[in-house]
């Protein structure tokens, strides 16, 4: 049986581990030059900082995952630096490209997609200025390359990553000028009962905020970013506090992010149906608790199948592999399966609370100024999208055809969520009815064939 | 007031509705199963081309070109029309010979829009063309337009002229009433009209069949590639003589590559799928003609579903089994340019039973033999 695992982050590693245990040698494809995923991304060869310095409190998990990764590489058909840019579900074929040029097709009988997630952003005036990046991007720069986005960065957004990234920068020697959380403390407090489902993580979050304040970093909650200002690069953030007072905070860089969104394009191309997840305000591919999708042979695990974080990804990766083995009549670890099911149920409750604690500020997106640049690839403003809505753009794909939003390099991965909010408001329809951008190959730009 | 139903909200349906709604005494309703411009109308390459047309199509294409040259007067928008010219290049002496023969044939019919140029002139027109190209057939004044913008302009103009456009309304039957009018049945209700136009594109043969008429016609799903933005290097739309390709650089800098390479088609599910093997072929030809696009990255690919007749020219004419029903479909992947003129012709056929526009060659009688 030909099994392919796409992704070598926490989910992919644990999936391959279970497959290898059962005597399967999967084709293992990773887009990055090495495994580890975004959270445990490894520094390039030659970098010498140790796990503790790079991953902080996650060092133990990172070390364990990297050890498993290294042990598994020789036992799989390991293909790093390889992009899966298309899936042909009828023929059960993947189209891949290695090192930006070498093309191949890979056959599969079963497929586990562990494609991870990316930052979810909210366009505000000035968000395309040099010096502005995502929270995840800022964190990876620090983790993998040992460089910061600035010496006095501002952090905007909400969610666990906001305070974590700010604290990591503070510890690395930067002086965060401001941490602006769009969520009110009351909202977080209301959800705190549910957060107890994962007490250590919850407590960690509170500790990070306290540590930031102790270092003199201003942390404001229930605040609104108005604009990133600067000539040629970001030099200040204009924002409004909960009491509606305006402030200008000078800075030399901005990191922004409002939680994560699944990178689910491959699941889409594989034919997996999607459902709207009210809680996470995301479209997510359908799967059962074990990672089985309605498409026979296609399994999903990790953040690419709905945001759960790295711990959940490890559990879900192993669980999806066990489901695959079971479905194909192969021996699988029944005890482990029961254990994973229990853990995943608990974590799902924690995740639900987390989404309630750190909601996407849909209102800010919906009230976005007409002049604000929404789609940076094609230079489409919120006003352009609203015009498209008036001209018959009754759902996102239609609005795309009319306005070009989401037609550029990112294929709507960046602008998709806020665009859906703007459209939903303009049409007076619930977000769910506005739909989602259909996946189209290539999922990322690839060189013209025949030109390598 | 006479009533007309136009089945299909593609460009041909909208153009027919626009022209008819501007005639006194006609109340026009467009029934579109999904939404206007859903299939090939909204996603085609936007070629505004007289160059290389089937000889039977040239006359109508010339009328259409006149309309394109002043498209704002027709629909109140320039539709993004860029008359940058169309060029068919010859990659060897034999191909150049073919182009010369073609030009002579067109001239013999009295047309002068196609012109053979030598290697030096090709270089002047296309500085980035590969050195092996020896000459070309050129049509100045041709070019390309923005298909979705064109669809929306025709839609708006048709509505302003008084036409009603109903989206999400699929036709399930056509029948004749006791009073002699035509009844067009949809899932939502029945529309009655004196005249009906069948502009249903890839699904038009089904409409014909509802009227008891079999017209030979298949479907196609031409694929397109668009690259990332490149510095400006090419103004005209370009195609080779001996191979299938259409190549143009948009104002934004992206390169759109098409040329009839076929994807998978599923008319039942109303979807079409890109076949990358076929696309790779188009990309290779593009890189051979324009070496500077080598290594350019593909941003998106897509297909659009369209009807294709056995001889690749459209069917325009009244139904022989259900008088009062007029067909206009089967443009076989090159109907975009014809749409302003074809719509005018069908509107005249509907309103007056005859037209001076040159559509006689497109009667379905030609398949009788």
C-alpha cells in the first residue's frame, strides 16, 4: 500500500511514527528544507543555539519531536524541500516540485495531510509598509534565524501567540513598545472556566502577560489599532484605548496576528468537503474525531484540519495514522487509540474555550474603511470589494471574479478571512453564506513547466 | 408589447437581450441558471480577434470589430478593450508560405485586414520574440478585452435598456401553448413569450432537444494559465501558425497563456478541471516563442466550459421544430469577439424574422448533408 504523508510538523512526525511502527514506509513530503513545522522550526545548518534558547518552555517537546523526526527519516521515503502543488483525486496522484524546479508525480492509496496553519491578519491602513510582519513571521525570524523584526517592535492582535511572541522578543533583548490585545480582559475571563481543560497552558498565558508587565512592556486590552504610520517604513502605531482615547506609539516594526487559519488548500483539491466553524470563524475540512474525511483514503491531522495547536497536532497525527491502519485492516495500537481519543476530547474543549477567549475582531474587519488595502497582491481596497458586492458579488468566488480579490500570489490565503467579513457585512448575509474561495492548483506559484 | 425570453446569461445571451430590449415594443427577460458570465463568458482569454477567422466568420467578425472599436457607445464602458493587435507568427519558411496563401485567400474575398510582415517587422512588433521566427500575419486594430468586465458592462446595459435578468433560474422544458406562444418552464415557474433565444452555451443542445431538435455539438474546456507580473515586453496578442497557443501580456504585466489546450469537462456537474499535462505543453510552446518567460511562475490556472460544433463555427438560426425559438450557440471558443454583432443579428431575427447581418452561413441546415 502506498501511503503518503504531507507535512513534517508535529502532526506529520507522529503520523509517520505510527505508520513506521506498523511496517509501512510512507512517502513523506515536506515543503520546508527540514521538518519540525513552524512551531519547532529548526535553524539553518551551522546555527549553534541550543533548544532551550530557541524554544524556551517548549524546548523539551521540540527536542523530542526533532529526535523522532531524525529517527524516522531513514525509515520513510523522505522528500524535503518539496511542494505538493496539486492533487488529482480521481487518479490518486500528487503533483510535486522539489527545490523549486524538479517535478514529479506521486501515487497514493492513502494520504495523510498535515499541512499546518498560517497567521490570520486584519488589514489596517499601513499594514503593507516595510517593517510590518505577522506574529508567526516575527517569531520564526527570531527562532530560526536569530534575528528580530526590530528593536522596538509593537505587537498587535489577540491569542496566545501575541504575548508569547512579545515576551520572546523581550527576552532576546528587544524592547517591545506596546502589546495591543483587541480582546477585552472580561472576554478572556468569561472563557477561563473552559481554559481549565488545559491548566498548564492557561497558566502559562497569564504568566507571560505578567512577565511582560514586569519588564515594563505596556500591555493594553480591548484596544483598537487605527493605522500603522510611517514614510517608507513603519515608525508608529496609532491606536485607540478602551476609553476611546487616541494614542500614537513610536516603534520600528509591527507584528500582527489574530490567531491562525488552516492551510487547507490540499484537502480542498483532494475533494474533502468543508464546513463553517462558527467558533473559530474559519472554514475547515470535514473529518471525524480520528481524522477520517468523507473522501476514502484521505486523512487530516494538525492545524490544517482546524486549529488545535502543536500538542493537539501530535495527538491527531498519531490518531489519523491509526485510523488509516485500521481502515486498511492493518494492526494498530488499540490502547494508544483509546488514550488518544480521550486526550483529543479534552483538548477540543480547551480549544473551544480558547476561541471564545480570543475572538477574531470581525467587527473591525466589517467596519474597515473603504480606502484600506484589503488584497495586497492585486491592490484591491475594501471599497473595491464593496463595489463588487453591489455589482452582483453575492459570494466570495463571484466577488473574486468581479474584483480580482484573491487572484494574486497568495491566492486569498492572506486576504480571504477579512474579505469574507467585509463581503458579509456589505451583503447583509451571515459569514457562512458568503462562502469560501475554491482551491485552485497550483496551490502556490510554480515555474512554468518545461522551463526548468 | 412582445415578450422574449433569452435562455443563458452569458455574453451572447446578454448581447441578444441588450439589442432586443433597445428595439421598441420588446419586453426581454434573461433566464440564467447560475449567474451571469458563470462559464466561458467570464473566464475566456478576452481575444478581440479577426485574424485567422474561418472564412465564413470574417464578415460578422468585421461588423463586430466596428462595434468593439466604439464599444463604449454600445454598453457605456470600454470593457478594457486594448487594440494592441493580433499576430500569428511563422516559425519556418513553410509556415510563412501558408500565411501568405491565407492572406491571398482573404484578399480575394475583398478583405484587407490581414497582412503578412517580414522578420524585421515581427521584431519591431515583438522585440521579445524568439530569433527563429521568420515572419507573421498581422491584424492591426485587433486586441483583447477584459471578459468579466465585458460581461458586467453588457449586463448593466441590458438592464438599463429595460431587460430583466433572473439568475438562479434553470430551464427544464419549452412547450407551445394553445394560444401559440412559447412557454419556458423553470423550477420556479413558467414564463410565456412570443420569442425565445437559446444562448445556453455548452448546454444549448439540451435546450434544442427540449424543443425536439437535434443539433450536432460537443463541449470543450479550454485551459488558461496566468503568470506572475513581468516587466512589459509584449503588446499584441500572439499565436504560432503550426502549433496551438494564444499568448498575451495584460496591462498589469501578467502573461495569459491559452490556445485551446483542453481540460476535463463535466457538463453534468457544470465543472471543468485543469489537466496539467496539457497545460505543460502550452507552457513549453510559450517559452519557445518568448524565451523571457522561461522560469516565470504560474499564479493560477483555470478552464471554462463552452460548446464546440463539428466545424467550429456557431449555430445561429431559427429552430426547425419549434418556430419562434432562435439558436445562438456553438461559438467553439472564439465567440467573445463576435458577441456584440451576433447579439444584434439574433435580436433582428427575433424582432423582424430577418437580418441583413451576415449570419446566413451559421444555419444548422449545414449539418443536414
